[in-house]
């Protein structure tokens, strides 16, 4: 009887055990497929929705529809198929946050299908990938809310780091259909005006600069001429780029724009590379020397100074450039990292790299009622130098470099109640008759608090310094290599747009510069410069000593003046020995510098290659030993 009961118990236990295991397996399968668990191990959380994206999605109070078009046929390249899944996964994450206010529809636009017709209506472009007639692939999406629509015609994997930003910006665009109006005033052809050099070569109209095209996606952009006598009332933010030759009258117009509560972003430049290229009648050196821009009356009226004849050089942030056949340090071409920007300001907190060629600096003390915030600055190993020296020779700048021990202000924000920089009213135009009768009474103080952002460089907005434009399947796409354009867009968003976009966009261009390598190189080069100066001082002292010895022989005969004395000969031999020794030390210093940098780079490389496998192996060994110890204890 007991044996029978035991058999039944074992049978029930085994059935129950199998059943429990089956339930566990089914539960694991369901959880893994329905609620996919992902862990983002990147330091910047690149694969986790940013706070800005979540804020945009949570603000939705009216349903937004996303129509995602993705070809599913066998001709779809693996790269695009993988990226399509990435887009779909991200849209799913968006849906989790937005809930019922975000509707996602997926279409497979087969040839001559209703889905393909709908894609064409939405502006999603099919890309010809095969040789057959009508053989097109689709990977794009359209976003709509009520009557507002926007389209991403083709999603390229090359912009994967900007994918979250592109999708969030599209949703933000349809939820804010009334675009803020911003004006752009520039002495450069930023709107695509014809280039005189290109015209002579038979070229046509230039495309607008990338930053203009990017701003047009979020704002209504108006061109404001440097000679404009008024600024339209609907313009809320004015962006000024390299206002070369700006008149007092134009500065007065900007002044009155601020008085009515407008906001200003100005990119000044002591030496514009782009401007020098657009001056074919001059050689580049001459054009660069004359190519400075400032707004002297306004800046002085606020209590500041900006010397358009000087640029900042920095041994920590210097850039290596190619001159001829060899690389050379360019201390006045700055490659800035996150340590150079204000991490407490929303516009710059997530900017981690900037490229600024030949930037100017701001100094002075603001007038009462105004507050200054430093946004971008140099390191303490910096010096303000004449701009012609920066263009002439990076090596000469390095040799004569004397660090100021002071961080130079490259970009600042001024905020508060502004008083006019023209207390006597509008500057008189000597060519106009009865000018006083036609002048509108000038405002003396701003009607409300406003803000001005000043940046000491304008070349950073040019695509060559900001990134790269590529033609991808018939479309021109911009791929940023630093935060240059983000900086402008963040300033505009902060003043006029959706600030939630700032963090999403900035995160997409993060880089990890070798700051320790740069610091080591700067320290070694400082020692190198010291040895050069010691050698030159020794040479100067020896030449002075030779001159003194020569003067003592002035009373001798004419022939004796040209015969070296034993003392002079000994002096020369001594100097030659010192020179040989110094050159030997310089060679050793260069070798040690290179070895130090190579050693650090190799250590970092092998740490990246072997670090994770080593940790996995170590963890496995620990678990194996622990399990063995537990088993032995039983």
C-alpha cells in the first residue's frame, strides 16, 4: 500500500515538476518577446530615450500619426533592413511614452500598390536600387497632426546617431505648426548668393549654408540686409554672422530691435577664412588681414571690448593641421572639448567638441543692469596674439608663446534691461537731406528683459569646419563632426524654440577626445619651447660677447680686426659645443615625447581590446570556483 502511494506521489511530483518547468519556460518566452529587456551600457546613454524626447512625447494632447514606410522584399539590402528594425524599435519606445496620443502605422510600399501611392502623397521617396523598371525601395516616414504635416523622405543609416533627434523634431514640428520668425544678417553668402569666383568659372548659384537649411526646418527664416533700415516686427531673434563693414546706422537698427525686446545672436570674427576665399581680387593673406568684423558701437555701449585685430592661441586646445608635407601645431585653430564650455547652461551643457579657427575674445565690464554668462572659454594656457602672426606661422606662435594664466572669453551671453548704445539718437546720414525731420524717435531702454549672445568666430558655421555634406541616393545630407552647428541651433532654440530639442541634438555628436594625451603633449612641448629659448638666449649672449671682444680691438690695426683672438676662438668653440649638446637634447626630447604619447595610446588600445574579455574570464573563474566550493561542502 505504501509502495503504491509512493509511486503515485512520485508520479504527481514529476508531473507537477514538468508542469512548473513548462510554465516557467512559457513565462520567460513571453517576457522576452513581449517586454524586451535591454540594458544601455554606454556612458552617455545613447540608446536610452533622452529627457527632452520624453518631455515632447508627454506634452502631446492631440493624437499624432506616424506613417512608417519600409520595403520588406528580398531586394532590401541587409544594412537598410537592420536599420529599419532600429527605426521601428525606436518608434515603439516613443509609443510607450506617448501612449494613445501617438499612432504608428507601418506600410510596405510594393510596386503599384496603395501603400506606394500613399508614400508618394506623403513625400516619402523611393530609391532606385535595382536595374528593373520601377524597382524602388522605401525607408522613410511621415508625421501628421490635424492639418500639420512633415516628412523624412529617406532615413539613412549614416545618420543613426541623429535618429532620435530627427524623429523628435518631426513630432515637435507638427505640434507647433506656427513657426517663430528669425532673421539672418550676414556679410557672407549664407543664403547661397552667387560667388564671384564661381561665376567666372562658369558656376551657378551656390546652395545656402547648412545652418540656414537646418534652421528653416524649425523656423521661418528671413534675410535681413546689412543695409536694412528696419527689422520686421515679426522677427523675434536676429542672427548676425560676420557683419563686415557694418555701418553705425545698421548698428542703430539692431540697437532699436533690442529695445523693443528682440533677441540677438552675433558671430563676430577677427579673421574670417571664408571671407578671404570670397575675395578673389586679393590674395588670401591680405583678405584675411582686412576681413575682421565687429559691432563696435554696440559692444562699447554695453561696456565690452572686442579687438578685431587679435585672436586667441591655446596650447591645450591647439589643432594639428597639414602645411605642405608635414603636420604642424596651430595654436590659434582651437579644437575645444567639454572642459571649455559652460556645463551649467542648457545651450552648452551637452556640447563636447567645437572647432574654431582664429577666434576673437571679449573683455571689459558690463554696464549696470546687465548680467554676463561665459559660455565658451579658452584654457589657462592661452594667449591673445596679433592675427597676422596666427596666419603666418603656427611654429612661430608656439616658440614665442607666453601663457597668460587667464581663461579668455570666446562666447558670452548678456541678459537684462539694455540701455541704448546711441543716447544721441540715430546716427546722421551725411548724404540725406532733412534727416532730422524723417527720424523716428529712438527708444532709450528695452521694454523688457532680453538677451544677447556674442561669439568670437563665424567660420565655425561653415560646413567645412562643422561637418560633411554627402549625396546619398540623390539627397544632400549633412553629417556633423562636432558641435559647431548644434551651438547655433541651441542658442536659437533657447531663445525662440523648443528647448527640449537641445539635449537630444547635442547628444548625437558626442565624441571622446584624448584629453590626457593632449595635456601630456602640451606639457612636453612647453619643455621643448623652454630648451629652444635657452638655446637662442645662449646664441644671443655669445654674439654679444663676441661684439664686446671685437670692440676691445678697435685700437688695433685694420688687419687685426678680422683675425680672431684665442679668446674669441675659445668662445666660439664653447658655443658650438653647447649648440651640439642642445640639439642632442632636443632630439631626445622629441623622442621621449613621441614615446610617451605612443605608450599611452597603446595602453588605452589594449585596455579597450582586452579589458572586457578579461573581466568576463575573471567572473567565469570566480563563479566556477564558488560553485565547486558549494558542491564540495555538500
